[in-house]
C-alpha cells in the first residue's frame, strides 16, 4: 500500500517542481490523508526539498483509532503551536527557497505566521493540485466507495421494512445512522436527511420533529463513510397505498431527469453537459425555477469534491471518476422528489457507468 | 430579541471604528450567528458604513429549519459565487475605504478575491473581536447552556441504568446521541466519545468496536447542542462490583485535580491559574507526562471557544463565562480517568461557580 502513497506524493512533487517550487506544504485534512494515509488532527504534510514529513502535534501512536501513517513517511512531532508553522521552519532549515502552500485552505493569519517564521522562504500557491489528483480514483478507492454504497443500501432497505407512519424525521435519520454503523461504516458520510410531506424534496433538509403521515412524500438522503470514502444515495417514497396523480407525475419527471444524467456519464463528456442533460428534462416541464445550482458532484474522501456538475463547470469526465447525479424538485407547501445515485464513470466498452447505489428507483408506496 | 443582536453589532462596530475601519466583514459561521441570529450556509455578515446586511446565497425562507435572521437585519441574496466577495463589492459600492476582515478565518485565496473585486478597498484585520465579545455570556445564552447540560445529564443517566457489559463503544455512543435528540437537543455538541478498558481516559477517543468488559474503566464524554449552544460533560465509571485499588487511586487523583480546578473558578482568576490548580494536583502524584495541553476551555456557540485554560494562556476570568474543567490521566495499556464539567463563573456573592452538569462524580460501579 505504501507505494500508492509514495506515487501520489511523487506526482504532486512533479507538479509543484514544474511550477518552480522546491517544496510544498499540504494543510487541508483530506489532502493530507490522500497523500499520507492518515491525517491526525492538526497534522500537515511537508514535501520537502530532500524528504517528506508528516508533522503532527502528538505522536500518531497516541491515537490508535486513526490508523497508521504510510510507513515510508517519517513523522515529526511538534507539540504545541501550529504544525504548518513548524513545517515552514523545517523547510527553511533544509535550505528550500520556495514553498507552495494551499492558499484556498490556509487562512491569512496562518499564512502570515509562516512568513514570519521563515521570512526568506518565498510562499507560492499550490492551488487545488491535490484535489485534482484526487478526481480520478484507483480501484482500491472505488472498492471502498462500493462497500460504502452497499452499507447505505442495506441501511435504507431495512428502514423501508419498518413502520414509518407516526415517526419523526429526526428519529428516522438517527435510526439510519445507527444502521450504517451496524453494517460497518466508520460513520455517516454527511448528516442524514429525512424529509416528509411539505419538506420532502429539499436538498440538505435538516430533519425536524415532523411525523410521517399517510399520503406524504418521504425523501431520504444518506451515505456511509467506509475507510474514509464517502458515498451518497437519495430516494423518495410515498406513504400509503397509492400515490396521488401529482405525485406520480412529479416522480416520473425527476426520474426521467435523473436517468438522462446517468446516461450521459461517459469519459470525455463535459461536466456541464451532464448538468444540461438533467436540466433539459426539467426545463421542458417548466420546472426551471426550482432547480438547484448543481445536479451532481464528485465524491471520495470528502462528500462534495470536484468535479461539480453545474452549468458553468469547465472540464470533462474521465473514466474512474465517481459522481452523484441528484436532481430534485420541491414545490413550496406541497413537497417534492429527489433521486440521488453515486456512479463511477466507465467507458462504454466496460459496460458504461457503474451504479454503486442499487436500491430500486421505482416509486414505492410504503 | 432583536435588540440583543443589534447591541452586539453596535459593540463590534465601536471596536472596528476605533481601529480605523469603516466597515467589517464577518465570515466565521459562529460569529455570523452570534451577530445575526442565524448563519445560513455560505452566508456572511457585512457591517457596512451605512447599514448592516446578511448576505446569503439563497433566501433564508428557503431553509425554514435554520430559523429566521434578526428582523432588524436586511438580507441580500447573491446566488452563485462567494458571498464574502459579493459583500466586499457592496462595501466598496457604498463608498467604504476600508474593510476589516477575519484574517484568522478567511483563506488567502478568498482574501485575494476580495481584493480583486474591490481593489480600492483597504483590507484590515478584524482579529478575534467577535470571539472576544462572545466570551462573556448573557443570561439567555447561559439558559441555553443550562438546558443543554440537563439534556446531557438525562441521556447519561438513562445509559447508566441499562446493561453495558458486552456492548461496543460505538453502539453506546450512538445510543447516547439518540437520547440527546430524544430529550430535545438540536444534536450532539461534538462527536460523543465512549472509551472502555485500555481506551478509557483518552481525550477525544473515537469509539471503536471494543466491547465493555467486567473490570473496565468506562469513560464517556458527551454534550448537547440546544438552540446552538454547546455544553460538555465527561464521567468515568467502573464496570463490575468493585473497582481495583489502582482504579480507586487514579480516580481519586483525577477527582481531586478536577475539584481544584472547579474551586479556582472566580472572576479575576487568571486562566493559567485555573490550569495550574489542576496541574499541581496531578504533578504532585507524578502524573505530569500524561497531561494534555489544556485542562479546560470556554463553551458556547462552538464547543471549543476562548478562553483556553492552559499554561501559556493570557487573561483573567470574568463573571458569566462558561468553561469546562476536564483533567484526565491515561495510563498506556491500562486505561484511565477523565472527569469533565461545564460551569459558569460567578462571583462568590452569587454562590461561586455554577455547575451546569450535575451528574454525580462519585466513582460508580455499574
């Protein structure tokens, strides 16, 4: 496994060396984890002129539940103070003249502290270089996402078998999270969203004390974290024996939009074209206003990663990029529908997009 | 209620006006919430030359579960893009020449974006001005903390009445979190920590699949969020009929240290003197190595606020400052003890420190 991390670090090194920096400082936790296997709280990764160092506030041994850092990576412990500042001091001590930092993550105050501890070190911008490396996943990473998706499918499936009427959104959300952990998740990938009746279909709805009622739409969005990797699934159901006509219509529309998005996933497709595929279906039904800013996004060590599937996004999909496709429509006062899958972009020759979240998308009446 | 927020904003305005800035931009979410009643995702607060504005990416009505902003505060919606950048543009448009920003929160990249949208605006540092305002709480805030502490006490009390042997740390933690919500919490104040046997006594231990065994120490740390305010309680128990001698000794030591800390809480006491009171007790028993960097901290809209009760902390306690006192000792391979209370500093004449977390600190054998 160690090779994986060393390879990632050397790809990053090529990138910042080409940009003229001798060393780089990675501070964003998910990026540290990607390159070092772990990211103990407060730790940073220094890719120095001569060697790489994981700089931590306490020895990683003292937190055994966080896992072990890549064994090829020496650990430097600096108790007290900011590890980024300590790392800049180490880089300067090594004779580096320039250090690329994550300006999109480092605060102005920390940046200034770096300058003051190492005034001769020229600070450059690493930009989103690590985030870009993270976009295309290897099969090991995809396997973690696949297991996480199975766990989320299981948790959701069990919930559907239980009695729902009369239970609150908050209780259903807590129960789903308990089931995720029961089935081996590290924890939920993000706060589980359960929305009933007029709340249904809202993106990121925070569960309330509203109880499930007959005739409601019930929309659920959850995900499992497995070995650090986060997936996402969203489904909408109706409560009771048979859905109303407007519910069937709305469901069919969102389903058609979501399918159009899924079917557009292929290596080489522009991000914005996936978004457009989804949006066109909703537009044609006059649902433009209700549309969110994006219709999907990458997933991995964070639940919301590059790429963004949005009208102004620039770039094209590659193979082995996991993304969500998650359109929704919410009608104020009535409720709505969201359908959300995690899929991996695969070439046509490999069978096309791989669906990780396999819970049925039929409109179930529960 | 609106007056409360308007008063807070005018105190902040006095501060930055005295520092020479005409306007200020608050970006840290807990600070926005403190000054505006709510902090919808992505929102920022502009204290402009002429008027204050909550700048949001979507209308706050669209997220009813987040509550309503202070009604005296106009809302400006800027869909897409960074609200901080939009706010800087508004400040410049109003004719402000200088804008104080939270350099300890704003990233270098966002700071640069502000400069580029409003090149004539001189960006100054607001520093931790809002965090400093937040240190002393009003009775409304303390009342939220008190209710949160009652909820945490209830959740913990119920857990102690259940069978513990054979259950995993993860399940106990999830059950505690469910009980917090059952009793009316918004949610847990931080990830609930349950540590058994050799894990017990670790600060911030993440629950594992280890099961509770006879003879274990069991240490639990949890807290409730109530109307945004976060409290904290930690207790250690023994599992089985009677604790071993080393367990009693260690417990008595940590208890004595924690009591010393509690008893030192008074208006005018230096932060470091509270820390020293705790540390001296542990030192005298030769437990220095095991000591954490701090022995307590402020709580409020965030679980870890100013002040820090630590050896190098500068400042003195005021009345109405809620803090934790939470020493712990962990013996590698054997386990340990943590005892953690949330208290409000009160003058002697008002009865001295007010204990919010009232669960017994006797060593219970469960």
